[in-house]
C-alpha cells in the first residue's frame, strides 16, 4: 500500500523555505525559525506511522529502522560536513577552524545540540551567525529522539499498553518541561531533545489516530486552511523574543494540515501538492544542510553579518542548485535498497563517523594548522582570543560566592569596586595593570548585559535586577570599599538602539512606573535609575567614579582587518569623536551633571584617549577591539597608564597618553 503524501512534501517545502528566508535575513519572515518546529511535527508523524505499520505487520526490526535512518540522513550529511572542513581550511583562522573541528566531531556523533548549548551559544546571537554547523543541532535532536523512541514504541506494542495515552502523557510533560526551562535555562529549552519532544510527540499522536475525524468537505477545507494560515502566519508574525508557547501555533497548524490531508483533498492540500512545491520538499533535507554553511562562508568572507540583498538571492540560488545535485546523486541512490546491502550501509556509516572524528581530531591536535596563516592574521586572532585573565573564574560570579580581587598583591582587602557589564570585562586587563602601578587593590563585579544601575529591569535579562541589588549589599557590608567605579555600554542602555551593523535585538529598560518597553521609556528609566544608583552609593559614604562608554566601532574590527589584509577589500571608516558625541552626548551630559552636583562624583572620559579625532582601531599592528564594541585585551592594556592617572593620579598626566598611532 502506498502511503506517500505529496502534500506533506509540500509542507516540508513551506518549512524549509521559511528557515532559509529567515537565515538569509529577510525582514518579512521574523518567525521563519518555526520551520524547524514544523519539521519536527512532520518527522514525528511519518516515523511513528512507519514503525506502527511495520509492528502491526510483524515486520519491524531495529536494524531495519536504523538502516533506513542511515540511508536517509548520513550520506548527504557527511558529504556536506567534509565539504565544510575543506572550505574552512582556506577561510578560517586557527581558532575558528578548531571550533569547526569541535562542532564537526559533535555533529558526527549527533551531539551538536549539546555542544552548542555547552558553548553557551544563543542560536539568535550575532556570534552564532558565524558557526558553520550550528544548524545541525536539529538533526541531533531528531536522532537522539529516534535512538530512544523506537525501542520504547516496540515494547509498548508488544506489552499491549495504551501507546497513545503514554505518548500523550510524555508530550504534555515535555510541554511543561519546556515552559520551566524557558525561564530558568533558555539555552536548554532551545537545544535539548526533552524540551523538543512535544513537537515530535504531536506528530506521533496524530499517527496513532488521536484527534476527531474530519467528515465533510467544508470541514476539511476549513481545518486545512486554518492549519496553513497558522503556519504561514507564524512565519510572518512570531518574533524570536516572544516565541515561547506561541510555538504551539505553527505546530498545531502542521498537525491540522496533515490531519486534514489524511481525510481527503482540500484547496490547501492541492496547493501543497503542486509539483514545484513538492520538488522543494523533496530536496528540503539537502537544502537545509547546504543553505546555512553558504551564508556563513559568505559572512566570513565579507566579515559582515548583513549580506547585500543581491548576494542573498544568489546564495539561495546556489543552495538550491547544490541541493538538487545532492538529492539526485547522493540522497536518492543511497535510499535505494538495491544500491547496497545493509551491512555495507552500517560499515560506511561507521567509516564516515571515524573519518569525521579523525579529521576533526587532526585539526585540534595541529592547533588549527597555524602554519597556513600569515603572522599578521594571527595577530588579529590573538586580539579576539586573548581574554581578561580573571574572566573564567570571576565573570558573572554571584556576589554570595565572593567577588574576585585584583591589583596589588597582599592580604589587605580592596578599597574600590569595579562594577558593570561586559565592557568591564573588556576593560579589566588595563585596569589590573593600572591598579598595580598605583599600589591599589580592588574587587570586580561584572556580568553580561547588566549595566550597574539599581532597580534595572531588562525584559530580556531578568538576572540584572537581582545581581545589582546583591552588589549594593556587598558595598554596604564591606566598609573598606571607599570608591565605586561604574562602567558600562551606557549609550546602548540609554537609547535602546544598537550601533552600526550589529545583528542583535535592541535593548529596553522598564520599571514599575514605566512597565511598557519602548525607546522613550528606556531613556526615561535609564536617567532615573542611574541618578538613583549614584545617590544611593553616595548616601553610603562612598566616592563614585563614572567611566564613559568605550567608542563603538560599528563593525567587527579583527574580522574586517582580516578581509582587508587578505583580500584587499575596502576597510570601512572608523567613527570619529563627532559620531561618538552624537551617540553618547546625552549620556555623558548626565554623567557630568551628576559630577558637577556632588564633589564625591567624578567622570573619567576614555573617549578622549581613543578618538583624536578619528577613533583608533589598531596600534602596533594589533587591533584595539576584539569585536565591534569591546576593547581587546591589547587595547585595554594600552589604556592602563592613562587609567591609572585618570582614576588615581592627575588629569594632566593622563592627557599626554593616547591610543592613537
């Protein structure tokens, strides 16, 4: 009996096109990422149906099931995996090539979702747009599910247990788990199979006949139309910042389409069964595998997260061509059971894993093959890789665990605290040297995305409120702390807007008096919160030093320099002091106002050291920034003499020191 459903291939096409357009960066598909969720529903439905039919006929075997999965998944995956490793040889610096090697090894074992989760990678973050194999996380989730699911289904069938009820219970449990994880560990909620199992479970329940029968043409038309509208509407309307339980909409939409199609034809089903649409569905697996590395390689080559529109269209065209060839000459032959025996399939699968692990291990053991890279490019990599020496031990450290001390050696406690966001992390190498040169000792309180402002509430970063309150408690209790140094990316928190070509969402601040996020609210809350913070610290009898924000460059300095040196591309102009003042003028005016009103408050202007008038990006052949807005360790250390004088010495001595070449 033929169980082929062309409309399901059409639904695959909708899902993969949504993902491709989203990854290409087109504005009209903010929810294109839900295509992966639709894929999970389809996969759960089809695989469960295959297993159930084989069980009922007495033909199911685990060896046969895994043979089908190997034929379906591995040939195209390994072909593209090895292609990525080959291309990486020519375009990646050693550190990035090693990262590709690690992700390749995890992909070979279908564990890349764990890898990217453990790496702390936010799928939607800017840095993730340069991870060549990031998209393989979804394959890992599926394969982990299918390692566990078939044996369980087989046992439930043999023991004559109520399969649908058990799957339903597990699906509901997965929904609750996802809801809990989303609040406590968003990365785990996104990447891990238990939190994605409910999507596969919806498809599995449908395959087991759960759901009311659809009788009558008009009801079928309505259900199918609503299902298609739910999927396409989700692609066009859901924002990644508020996805959460909204993912139920596209998943239930996919369920409705599949269910309606199983009871007969409909207009939506006819559209999905149109041959060009079905063809895209047929090549959807290869298209999913190809499109992301192509985008990543182009971003790497141009050192720009935002590809020009014509380049994006050409990239998608290339992806379609490569996907068609991969489907025709790799996928289809290997899926043909007459092509090779089961034992050969398993042998080649093992060989593919061994080769992927071997090549990845070689890349790691050879330190990314540094000899192939010119020395000038290795300096650029060092700027990105070199960290604050206290970062691993102390960054984002909870105050109750004890804040880290730095500066002068000795048993005495620090008399100042350096408090702020990730820009304090970037500034630490220089401040460590500055403190030592002046015989000072301090403590560091820094965590990502949290400006040092009491009562700060960021809807996208709930930890800030608790963290900042805890730091105030430390300042209150530790009477030896005489000075509080505050530093952050002030302009971002004041305006809410990113700078230049920074591919991340804007930032909004809210408060109990201003609960609705907006740019206007953010500016008001920023002013109120910073004033309150400085006032509160002063009431405790501590001095306050406000370090202005480091100039934001607007483009990734090491990456742009690499493409400029290696491919002679045009290097963008860095900002100058006028651009800096336009971006930071209101913030710095507020800082000066706070200082002029209280002799116990002082402002340190680091922009005057960097922008004279053009903002420096290189010194001694090494970049002063590690990305588009954070100083590199080299840049921070170059500031050390000036920081020492500005904070603990004289303004006159600092005025002669500059980062400019």
